[in-house]
C-alpha cells in the first residue's frame, strides 16, 4: 500500500494470464518513467511473482475484474487504467482520487477528456503502449521477453511438445480429439509430449491423453504459474489455442503453433516478426465468449497444424533462468 515518503503509482490490470503478459511492456515503461514511485498493480495474486520479477511492480494487490478497489490505495500520485476503456474500469481508479489519471478518453467520463482515443482492432500490446506514448511516456511494445523462473522444470518437459487444450471459453477450444491426434502424432515421431492446463482443466487434459494413447504421466495440468513457465521454457514447442499459454510461449521464446478462432492474430497473436511462432486463422470473426466452439476455429484441420509444427524452427537450448 502507500509508502511513507514515496509517491504511489497504481496500475489496474485485473485480468487473465494472457492479458497480464501483453501488458508487461506498458508496465515496464511505467517502471522506467516513475522509478521513485511505489508501484502497485491491482491484479490476481496468482501473477504476483511474475509482476514483481518482470513487470516492475513493487507490490501486487489481489484484485479481480471490476470489483471496487481497496480504499487503502486512495490518494495515489498516478493511477493508470490498463484494464479497459471506460465506464467499467475508470471509475474504480477515479474513486481513489489520484492526482493524475492515465486512461483512454470516454465520452461518458469528463475526467478522461483529452486522453488518447481507443482504436478498435488494435493489437493488445500496442494499444497499452500507445496509451502511454500519447500520454508522454515512451513505451516499447517489443519488450515482451521474460526469464524462466529459477528451478528445474517438471519431469518430461525438456524438449517436449506441450499440448494445451484449454482456453477461457468454449469458443476458443479446438476439439480435444484433434489435440489428441496432434499428441499422438508427436509421440509417434519420438517426441515427449506433456499436456498442460489449469486444475479445472485437468479432466480435459486427461481426456486428450487417453485419446492419444498416452499415460497419465504426461498430464501436467494443475501446476502454478511458475511451474508452467518452467515447463514452457524447457519445451521444444507449444501447440495451443488463443489463450494465456500462447503468450507465455511468446514471452519465453519457445516455438509455438497457436490456433485462432473468433479473434484474429492481428489483435492478440505473437509479433509477426518472431518467426518461431506460427498463428493459424481461417479468417473468420466470431464471439470470443461463445458457449460452443467457433466455426472458424473448427475450420483449422489437424493436417494444417501438423504442417505448421513441421515448419517451426529447432528450439535453442536455454540455461535455467535465462530467456531465449
């Protein structure tokens, strides 16, 4: 919370893993611009280690979605809305009575008048860096790389193909039988395979393992974020949908094939100049929060994914704690 003798900077980014990783370049720019401030990020506590190691945060206050912010954060020198574009998130920060608010302008919020304009279709990383640039704070969207947390990865992860079948909504989940076909193909090529996911996604990971003819030993779902990062950093490649693990592969430099459905990679995909990542998209938009798999995602075939895996570069071995 507020530190005596130090001005306070509060950043709001209370979203998921992918959102957190895409926000890192902006957070790093704020750390550079306000080195003497006590920098607080309101975000899920699961990301505290990542944000303090890599995001320039001095403190992470556990926060989720659009709940009111802790009143103990009141009176910051600077508040930065890295969460959204208007009436949902900005009033939460205005309620803290900051001396300065950095946020996109919204016609319903006079306190944001004169702020940068929200641009539909902008890539998520560039959006938040532009917010800062246009607010007089230089921000480099290329500052995405992170280091693997110290410690050995889970057994079987080194050089493995990581299959991550889950995603935050059904619309962005490629069918498990197709992920199983990829897992079986990779295992048939003599590559170790591990299947990751959250604790809630463990049943899905087990379904994929069983359908691929693999044992339960390959299922690594349910790890914490640090362990997941060590797995991805040690892996040979990652195959997943448009979800947080895709951004983790980008940040760690692990070659990846990412399957996009309702949202195009131009908005959420890996940087196109990083050729160790291949984004597949059928060119159709849809509802990213839909309750059934998106037709555009279904249009991506197993054969296309296998071909993309074949086009990935050979990963460069990395030392513990070092980014690719």
